[in-house]
C-alpha cells in the first residue's frame, strides 16, 4: 500500500517571502580588512544604510532589494571617488 505524502512538506505552491528588516534591528557585521584590500570596513555599512533609505523612500515596497543595493553602491562609490579626486 502506498504511503500518503505529507502535504506540509511537499507543497510546491508555498513560496518564501523575504522582507527588509526594520532599521536598527540587525546586528552590524564587521569584516576584517586585509592589508591588500584598502576598502574601509564601513563601506558595506554605508551601502546597506543607503539601500534601506531607498527602500523607505519607495514606501517599503518589497521586491527591489537588488536594484536598491546596486543604486546605493553606485552612489556611495561615486561619492567616494569624487572626494578622493578633489
């Protein structure tokens, strides 16, 4: 006799939804910077904060995490390049 499948583990229609965390709820993660990598340790934090600002400016609409990150990265790196060339 065939065994019945467990519906809670074999349901292909269940989708995981990932949302942005509220500001201040995440513990910051610091990465060590090697001597060969002159990127400041807070660069990723600056990008993360700007990406979250973009998320909030859009009304906290999920689904644009990648676009927010890329735009924030572009803005932060451009700002850094301008300050180094001045």
